[in-house]
C-alpha cells in the first residue's frame, strides 16, 4: 500500500494552542492575587457539598434505645431460661437479635451545642447532622464531630512593603466559622492551618496595594486613614481565598500597624515636618485674614489714612507679630508717623 504524505502549511497549523493552566491557590499565594473561585461543589476533581443526613432526635431516639435494651436483655433472659434445652433454630434467632441490637446501637450519638456530626458510610460522605442532643442515625457509619462555633485568631506580625515601598509591620485579627462542613472536612487537609496561611497571604496583598498614609494626596485609600475600607477589603480577600474550604469570614481587621524599626525614626521626622508645615499654613492664613480685616476697618471708619508705603509697613509688622513663635515686645513711636 502506498502512503501519501500531505504537507502542512505553516499558516494552517491545526495543532491547538496549549491551554492556560488554571489559577490555583498555590499561584495565589505566590503572586498575591486572589485565586479563581471554583465551581460550586467542585474541589480537587470531585463533587462535595454539605447535605442533611436523616436522623431521629429526642423522644424518638430514646424510644428506639429503650426498645433495643428490651430486646437485648430479653434475649439474654431467654437463653438463661432455656439453657441447653433450646433448639438450634431458637438459639440462632436469639444470637441474630442480639447482634442486630448491638449493631443498631452504633447509630446513637450525642451532639453538643455548637457542633455538627459529619457522617461517612464505608468511606462515602452521606450527610451532616446539625441538630444537638441525643440523636439516632444510620448504624455502621463513621462519624466525626466538627465545631461550627465562631472562632478568631491573630496572624503573625509581618513586615510588608506598602504601595510606596516603605516597610511596615502589621498583623490582623480574623473572625470566622465553618459554613460548609463537607468542604471543611474533605476539600482541604487541615482547614485551620489553611485559613491561617490564606489570611497572611491576603494581608500581604492588601497592605502592598495601599500607602501607609495619604501624604499630600487626597484621593487615595491609605492604611492609616481609611481603616474601615482596608478592613473590608481584607475581609473580602480572605473570604475569596477560603471559600473552597467551606469557611465563612465574619470580620477581618488590622490589629497593629507601624513603620518598620529601620525607618520609623525617619518617618517620624517626616510626619513632624508635615505637621509643622500644616500648622504654619494655618497660622499664616489666619494672620492674613486678621490683617485684611484690620485694614478694612481702618479705612471704613476713616480712622487714619495710609499711603502704600505705610500700609506695607503696617502689614509687615502685623504679620511678624501674629506669626512669630516668640513673645513680641511693642515699640511706641513718640514722633510723627514718618519719623
């Protein structure tokens, strides 16, 4: 058989372009950007989401428990009463009833307030029980208690460069709870360590996108001057990163914020200089207003007539008196206005 080879034109390349790999949580930690939110229920290639597990509570569970106790004790009493005279069929029935009673008792559990029960049946997740108290569910299931109480932690104090490149030391407090018990149990290895790592990564990203203070800028969100906005942005950032683990962020706030020790003194001097300049501007503005009012009243009431030279001298003297840091001693002119 003769094989014909068809040349491929370089302009008609049919090979598909390599797919861009998805932005994972690891990439988010490295580049400081939020990870792509996975599709609902999709984590690590399998479907998982919390679902309710059928169960009995309170009096119904207690009634079943009492019934099992009656069956078990009745079987023991029947064996003791019949002794060796019991037929093999009756003995088998009694043994089966006792075994079923013991197996059924594995379905009872006690759930404390603020906890849930995550159940598996031979390795398969079958549901979560959020009702507290004495409950009865499927026997022979592996059950793990998971707390859904509100918790909080404080991140380590981190040294991060702000938007202007100045190193600052900061830490944050994150208040959180478990929102989806299935994801928290199976989507990540350790959800507590996961949220701590992601909170620090989110804090680094948020701090690096804002300056420490406004400086001469007025339309900027700074770390020191816009704490509520920065805290909300931090909470949203952490929530986006831990959504795949089924965790809910209630609040996230910066607990400490300061310049790094190596530049703290220089930044303090800069802040002091900025404060002195702002105070001087306010003083000069007020002094000019007072001089203007004084000249206006002298002219309005025709108290004295001043030429341009004497007007300038009066303005100069008043500004010196009003803007001076030291106490000014008045000088009385005993001569004429021009001597």
